[in-house]
């Protein structure tokens, strides 16, 4: 099942290894694009 980014609402793709192209923070999923965009301020956006 595909996860959605909590910030941009885009679907987060999975790699061929089944890992999401993003990260889990506080049990929420964030895509790699938002991860780069917000960087160290990412947790404050949640
Ligand atoms: Zn995102």
C-alpha cells in the first residue's frame, strides 16, 4: 500500500527493495522532496 506525504499529500513511491522514498517522523511519512525542502526544520512542519 502506498504511503502519502503528510506535507505535500503526494504519493510516496517505493524503491525496488520496498523502502519508501522518504522518511518516517513521529509515525508520519514525509517524501524525500519535502525532506530536502525543509531540512532541519522538518519536524516543526508536522
Ligand atoms: Zn512531500
